[in-house]
C-alpha cells in the first residue's frame, strides 16, 4: 500500500509539472511583459479599388515602446523628419535616430523593428508579419508606423497604444490600423507625381475625393474597413 501511494504521488507531481502556463496564468502586474504583434493587411483591389496600385506594399514596421511623455506621431501636429521619410520612402534611416533619442532621454524603452510586406508577399496571399517587443511598467505604450507604397506621403500606424487595463497587463488586444497623411506632399492618388508641400502641414487621417481613393478619416469611406489590423498576444 505504501509503495502504491508513493507511486501515485510521484505520478501526480509529474503530471502537474508537465502542464505549461497558458495566457491566463501570466503575472498581470509583473514589471515587464513581452508580446507578439501581428500586422495583417486588408489592402486589395477588392477592398480598396479606387486607383488601386498593382505594386502595393508596406515598408518595414518601425516604432517603439514608450511612456506618455512622447508621441511618435500625432494627428494635428507636424510630422518629424523621420515620419516624413518613412511616409515618403519607407526608409528607417531618419526615424531610427529619433527613436534612439527618445530612449536616451528616458521617454522610451526599446525599438520595435520588423519586416514589411512586399508586393510579392501580398500577391502570394502572405498578408501578415509579426514582430516581438517588451514593455515595462514605466513604458507601457507602443507606437508603430509603416509606409503605404506607392503613395505621396501616406502611412499606417498606431499612436500611444497602452498594453495595460488599469494596473494589469492585457493578455490580448486587437486594433484597427488607420491611414494617415504626413502633410509633406500634396499628391492625391497612390501614384501621383511628387508635389512637395512648403511648409509642411499637420498630420491628418487620410481623407480624399472619391475619384482619388476610398479613404475617409483613415478608413474606407463606406464600410469603415481599415487598411490593416494588429493582433497583440502576450507570450511572456
């Protein structure tokens, strides 16, 4: 009998130890939390047919984790040189030192740097890309941008999205990704010729004439469809 009880006890311990923690078992008030963010494109000729560019693509994702004392971009304010460069060319060369400066001055924690979605990716039905990042109690917000290409100066992004619900880290979060006009070019269609604005105007949600694009306030004018979505899931 003693041998049987001992074997049963060991078996219970083994089974208990073999069970991995699911998302509900995370410490929701831990100092740090690590997430996977998946950006999924809705950009197709069916969803956004007006002046649809056949070589449409998204530049590499770029952003940061930060606190409430800074914005990567903000509607109603001028875009930084880095945001303009991303919106016009997709390059991260100017925005990366801006992000590093935010981190070095104590307003940001880490860079979020991911791949984009090429025309070949999208044509093959590969319409999502995932990037991993870590937030902390002092830096619980994320901001992220990607260029819509081709376009005059348009980008998709999220501004100062919190990963907390009160004092608790969120386990999952989904969000529409709206489309913005960086205010540096006056072009009105995806493939318009360069038309630099001097001086630049403030960032706005992309709104256009119906003969130019399908956008109104950053979403499809009739059904509210975003150019993409993000799904965020805690992994650690």
